C-alpha cells in the first residue's frame, strides 16, 4: 500500500474480538505539521495523568501545551519538567486554549466548572478524566452547546502503554472524536464506548493496573516462598504478564484457548490452575470488577 498519500486518521484495529482505535500517522502528515495551525491544549490539574499525557504530546509539533493548578508549586514543577507555559488562573488558561482537559478529582469537578464558567467559549472542547462524572454533568454546568468527551486513561500511560476508554457527549462531533483519539493515542491505545459502559471500563482498565500489580505481587511472593530472590521473582512475574498480554492481543485468540494450549495434563500448569479453581480466583476477579464499577457509578451522585 502506498502510504505517502495517506492522511492521519483514526482506524479500527481488531484485537481479541474487541475493537480499539489507533491513530495512523504518515510521513506526509509529519511534513505537513509545520503548515498546520497548532492546537492549544490546556490542562486544568497538573497531576500524574496530566504529566503522562504531556510526556507523550510534547513529541508532536501539533500541540501547544499550557497548564494550571491551584497549587503553585505543583504548577511550577509541571511547567519546568515539560518546558510548557503555566497560567495563573483558569480564565487565563481558557483564553489561551482550544481544548481543555479537566484532570481533577471527581469531588472537585463542580467547583472547577463553576470557577471556569466565565472563561468558557462555545468553541472549547472539554475533555474530562474524572472517574464517574458524566458528559451531561459537565455540559449542564458549562455552556448549553458545550462539546464534552469523557475519558478514562490508566497509569501505564506513563510508559506509553496506556488503555484509554472514551465516550462522546451529545454535542461532540466526529472531528472532536478524532482529536481526542489523537491526544490519548500519544500514550497508548484508545477505545470509544457508549457512555453507559464507562463505569465498566473504569473498573476494568482504569482500576485494572492495581489488580495486575496485586497478581504480580502474589506470584512473586509465591516464587520467593519457593526459594527465589524477591527481585528475581518480581521480574519473572511482571515479564510473564507482559508477554502473556502481548500474545493474547497479537494471536487473536481467546484467553481460554491460550490457557488450554499451555496446560499439559498432569503438568505443572495444571497443578497451579487447580489451586486457582479451588480458591475461585475467577469469581474473585469478577467481583472485584463489579465492585469498582459500582463505585464509579456512585461517584456521579
């Protein structure tokens, strides 16, 4: 295929029966960057997720980054770390930015929107990373015509392996979806979902890294109990999880198929799996996700 004439566009990628969206960039697109109008992204809240995103975005010449945080020490650190412009107020940031990323805690959102109200314009795209906060909650406290996209990134974004779920509010159009996909594709994969599924996505991918760390810790403790050095056991466990996940995504097979392939009757894997069945680890994980999804739903109330 001749990629020289392709433009950058989101495209669907089928992985393990699910659809994720990636952003296809070509050399032609990169050559055109110098001639494109830069989009100014303003971060309200400059904590961990904002820093992960900016670390990915600063590699592109398409974006100008600004940031505001109520804590001046945090704001100054953010600006120095990434050599981006810091703003002294939300109104100043809103005046400069085309896209506003609301990177605040759920309980802070209402106060932030109230403070931001006078600085909002109809052409602002609002992107929220606050768990449980709906697009309608944000729109109803912004402008009647405000375009809102709700996202749930996760901490592997720090190493460019994030999984971000996105949902577009009722006024957000196709260009807004493409723009949001491009931003979050800078730190991993993205998937658009109907908003009714965002609490579930929050539970699976937003909170999921903590559950994966818990599993790695348990496997490493098991290895240490069998005589391994702790650091060696952690590395063996973590790399095994990375490899298993990559194999799953690239093979196109279902988890049950791969379990069967690696399990020899009467072998070591079967012996371990019997313990997992005896302790009903699968149901424990299902209940874990359900509890997190329920909590995400409660945060909007």
